[in-house]
């Protein structure tokens, strides 16, 4: 293997973002190990990679130790949709905390570089808008989202402690809402719900009055940002925000999905879930300056591609992983 080709572990590699990341790494010629317990994904996401000599699939739960020899680790294993991470909140916290401890221990032993997939959720329901990396966040430690938010916050802490104490080479990316082909159609996230509902002729379910906002990043842009962060100079552990700064209300999103699908679905309003953040928009000045990165795919185009993918799949092949969708 040439010096530029690496042994790369992607935990959560069969998931929505992980499977696309594995694809990109395999295309570059790296020796890729995809580790997953398939809680929120299925083998079909990586089936097209299975015959490749530089791709390996390991069924493993990251809350348990594992010994592998690798040069780089992307730590993505964690349920990401609210309905998934709230299904078993204690397991979610264990996945973030025990998972990152196992990953960092492996990195220390192998002298591997680690990229931690953190989240905009560490900002909670933010009082600062847009959110820069310096903002410390407003998370309700007691609420139903805390298992995810606090698990990811603790993981960031562990990443920086292993860095300072053991010299582990680390990077943290804070990912804002990302969408695209291979989202789980029953994950309950707003884009998958709206597209599935619009294509099925069902009502689109807005939680609250739809004035809350989110900023949606297309999958390919996001994965490009992760690859750049892994390749960034070692003196830049981050954290760095990765997301699309275009901000939309949930009502605008529903109307756009109806327009792009040509659906005759109507919009209906349901109660807002507890602790649902009011506004969210990344400040990406740091990613622009340090990684030369910014998203390229506008929401309309990304939604078009995502709708096309949803039309192409047989939803009967997707098992809702939890009753919470
Ligand atoms: P996803 O649910 O599709 O992927 C997560 C993957 O991790 C799945 O394949 C799942 O089976 C696996 N997994 C879960 N628990 C595990 C365990 N204990 N052991 C091994 N594997 C396990 O979600 P995604 O959107 O691809 O998210 C990937 C990562 O990015 C997550 O860490 C998530 O927190 C982070 N993130 C995603 C977004 C987004 O909008 N998609 C936003 C912020 C952060
Ligand atoms: N949402 C909605 N209808 C749905 C699913 C979600 O109105 O069918 C809202 C949800 O209340 C939130 C926003 O859309 O305000 C984004 O929700 P999602 O679960 O996709 O992500 P997160 O809240 O984690 O950003």
C-alpha cells in the first residue's frame, strides 16, 4: 500500500452519511473497514461495496471494545434522528460515550487519527444566531433530547482530553441537519417524512406552526467537509461547523416538497415536541477559512435529487427500526 493509502475505519459506516463516506474512501483506494450494528441502517446501503477488495464489513456494537489496526477513524456510530435516539436513550448515551472511549483507546494504541462526528445539537435551543463554534450552547440536561445532546457533548470532552493527555491526533466536526439519498425513509426526520408523505399522497405533518427554522445541507457537501477536516493540518482539532447556512422555516420546506413532488397532499399541524429548537443556522466562517469548504448544492437541487432517490426505492425493503417514526 502506498504511503497515501490508509487503513480507515468508519464506525456507523452503513448509515446514511457513513455509507457515502465509505464509498468516497473506497474510490480513493483506501483500505476501508465499515463497522456497524445496523440499528438504524441495513446492509443494502453498502451492498454495492461488498465485492471490492479494499472494503470490509464488520457487524459490531461500538459499546463493546474492538481491536483493529487502522490509520484513521471516522466515528459516526450513533442514532441521529430524534425518534431513533429517543427509542432507548440510555443506549444512545452509551453509544456516544463508551463508543468514543473505545475509538480513542484504539487510536491511542495505533497512533491513528480520529474524526468525531459531533452535532449542532450541542448548541441546544440556541440563544445566539447563527451559531459560531465559540457559542457554548443551551441544552436542557433533563429533557428527551439530552441523551443525544449530552452524549455528544461528553464525546467532544473525551476527544479533547485524549488529545491533551495522550497526544491523540483528533478532529471534531459539528454537523448541522443533513439530507440526501439513503436517508432512512422511516427515520422520522423532517425531510424524509415530508417526501415520503408527499409521494404517498398523505398529509404533510408540521409540528407546531412551522415557523421554526433549520438549515439543510446536502449529503455530498457534508461528506466533502469531513474528508477535508480529516486531511487538515494536525494543529487544527476544531471544532468546526459543517452545514449549509441557507435557513428555511419548516413551513417553507413543506411547501417546497409539495411543489417539487407535484403532490396533492395537504399540510396538517401537530403539537410541537418538547425542547424542539426554535432556530438553527451554522456560522461557517471557520470552515471557509481553514478548510476552504462551503456547501455547493442549494436546497431545491438537493431535494430534487433526494425525491428522485425516494421514488426509486421500494419502501417495503426498509424496516422501521423503532416505533417512533
Ligand atoms: P444514521 O442513523 O443513518 O447512521 C448511524 C449509523 O450508526 C447507523 O448505521 C447505525 O446502525 C449505526 N449505529 C448506531 N448505534 C451503533 C452502535 N452502538 N454500534 C455500532 N453502530 C451503531 O445517521 P446519520 O445521519 O448517517 O448520522 C451519522 C453520524 O452523524 C451520527 O453520529 C450523527 O450523530 C451525526 N450527525 C448527523 C446529522 C444529520 O443531519 N444526518 C447531524 C448531526 C450529526
Ligand atoms: N418536524 C415536522 N414534521 C415532521 C418531522 C419534523 O414539523 O414530520 C419538525 C421538527 O419538529 C423540527 C424540524 O422539523 O422542528 C426538524 O426536525 P428533525 O427531526 O428533522 O431534526 P432536528 O429537530 O433534530 O433538527
